[in-house]
C-alpha cells in the first residue's frame, strides 16, 4: 500500500512525488506514455536534445522556483529571441526597435511611438474582436504582417471571429531588446528536460505504459491517495461532455547540414505557410554537445496547429466562456473526490507556464 499514487510523470507529478518522498512517504508514479517528463520530454538524436512535444524554454521571476529546479540540473543561459518570417521578410520578436526600423524605416523610439499611435487610432471604440483589439494595441501594419496569419493558424479561425480577450497585451518595446520573456531567470537544462525529471524521480518507483483510467479500480487499491494530472473530463468519463483543446502536430526532420535557420525559433506569420513555426533544437544549447563540440547535423520540427478531437494529444485549453463553465461543473465533481488531488495543466484545465506548474505543485505539497 503506497501513500500516494501519482498519475502522470510530467512536471507536476514529478515535483509532487519528489516532495512526498522527501517527507518519508511511499510513492508510485505511473504514466501511460513509454517515457517520463510528460510534454517537456527531450529525446537525444545525433547528440541533440530534441523537444518532442514542442519547444520548452524555462523562464521565471520567482527566485524560489529557479533555485528549486537548479538543484536537479544546471541550466544554460539561453535567451529566447524568436524571429518572424513574413513571406521572406525577417522581423525581430518581440516587437522592438529592430522590428519598427524594418517595418517603417524609423530610427528613434519617438518616431516609432508616433507611428504606432497614429495606426492605433484606427480603432476608436471598445474592440469587438481580436483583430480590433490587436490593431488598438500595435496598429494595422504590425497586425497584418506579424499577428494576423500566425493567430489564425493557431486558432483555426479568422481574427474577426475570435474574442478580443485572447490578446490582452502585445509586447511593444521602444528599445533594441530582443529578449522575448521579460523574466529575471531563463535557460534550458543542460542535458535536457528528461534528465531533470529523472533526477526529480530518483529513488521513486515509476511504471510506464500504464493507463490509469483503463485500470482505475485495480490501481486505486494500491494507494491511500491519488494525485491525478490527466484530463479532468476523461477522469469522469466525459459524463458532462468533452472540454475543448487546441492540438499541435509536429513534423521532425534530421538534416545532414550544420545549420538550417540560425535560430532556435522562427515563426511563420503569413497565412499561406501551413506551419506556424520551425524549431531548430540544437540552438537551445548553442549548437554544441555536452562536451562543447560543434554538432555536424541538425534536427528541425515544423509545427502545425490543429483542431483537437478525442484521442489527440491535448495541448492548449480553450478557456472561452463555454469551456470555463463546463470545467467549473467538473471541478464541483472533483471536489467531492476525497481521495483524489487534481493538478497540472490537464487536471485543472489551465494553461500553465512551467514555473507556475512547479509553484502550484509545491503549494499543494505544503498544504497537505
């Protein structure tokens, strides 16, 4: 009999299991996938740590969380500076002086600000949809070239048909700062995220290829408490209906060249290009292996955003009014499950950055 059965070996489950073991509790971690680390899983291909479920860049302003993850693995100094490709024109992201110079030829912050304000004034009333909201924040030119196509591919809908609240703000910097995340601490685990999670789970029993919901009755008998990080609607057998997600499909290619695009992330912001971005994984670790040697090959991943259907991998919760209301009904059911703690992105139907997942898991550990 274990004290805790942790369902899911992603960040939330691994942090919870580590903390429980530290307190002398017996823990069994299970995962239906053939590997640990959930969506932050990295797989080594030709010496390159490939982010199998999309790019994950750790960033936080929380020193406590930064110190926490650094006890498991050393992080490098990677800074996220994506590039936008609009029909062959390259722009800096987030929107900064390099972007405005390329867009309009302006040179000073004052000129850039005047140009943005002039274009923003197109929207006088309260924005009624995402298109109007974006124009009210950054103006028509930046919206058309760097926001519209990318957003429509992400959501599979026209910007006029998307609610304004999806874009609360767009980062506009009147400096030459290319750092996408305005975070004090940022980096990639040296050796990959899988190694980090492996270290979190050290000394803890882990069973892979084990589907909790298919073997629920038998697995529930093994522990006093369950920590469930799978989809909350699946736990209740979709009895109130399925929550909606956006999904992502990846096309990976191993190329026999040392450099494909010269940057970890390039966003394709026109609607015509079918993929949303291309990730070149080696640049998360400066194109070198663990011994500091240059890597002769490269691995790229093209990302395609797609509608989610049952059986697909759920990535981004669609936190609109309808789904939020449905989640609140599932949450009521979850609160009645005295033996079960629901946590993480799927268990709480919430878009979480990695630092927030870890922080939430630690808070739950503290409270119990």
